C-alpha cells in the first residue's frame, strides 16, 4: 500500500512554451496527483491538459522515483477565425483572447463546420500565390458556398462555389 501513495515530488515540463506558462500547467495538474505517483491517472491528466485552449497535444509519463514528465506541444495558429479565436494547421478551432500579436494572421470566416475546409482552401491559395509576392489577408465562405479572398493589395477575388482550385490557378497565371 505504501508504494501506491508515493508523492510526486517534481513536475518536469518540456516543450516550446510561448502562450502557456509552466506555472499554469502545474496548477492544472497538481490536484490530479493526490492519489500518488503510481495511482495518478496519466490519461486523465493528458486529457485535461489538451482541454486547455493553447495546448494542442501533451505527453505525460512517470519517471522513477518521483517525477512526472510532461511534454507539451502548443497550438500553432495559422489564421484568425471571426472574433472567436484561431484555427490551427488542421483546421481545428480553439478559442482564446485575440491579442494584437496575432493580428498579422489572415482572417478566415464562414459557417460553423466550415473551418477545416477553409483552412485547406487557404493553404491551397497560399501555395499558388507563393512567388507572386501577394499575401492573403482574408478568406471568406459565404452562406451560399462562394469563396471570397482579399489580398494585401486590396484586390478582392470572388471564386464562386465551384472549381476553386482551377479558378485560383487561372488567376495566378493571369497575374
């Protein structure tokens, strides 16, 4: 019985942390360590860490005799989503306060559930525009399925609802 109640003496946090502090991670994890070193539910700790908005993934493991190792991967925002938050590289929405630090990111918007599709369309258009010197400021999907992109020059591109890639390629060729 004694071995199950060994206390966790140290929480070691690793990973590149820009938006989450070690102290906030420790505060989130510490209450879950009361059962002891061996009895702590590592899967539950990982899930609670990954529910933190800025944490994309976490790996939690025990290191004998009394250390809990936590490796954290933060979210990588690639675009702002409305006024609600950000989209990561996979099109997943995460809601956090929008600080001025992230204002240079493009603004994506559309109906609920269109986040992943908009990220794919944004990545496609961004790749096609590479080499033209132009950047996407915003990409919008309207309620009838039409895509509208605004470039850093102020030009607005209406792609319509169909044949997005072929229309984007045609624009780049003409540009």
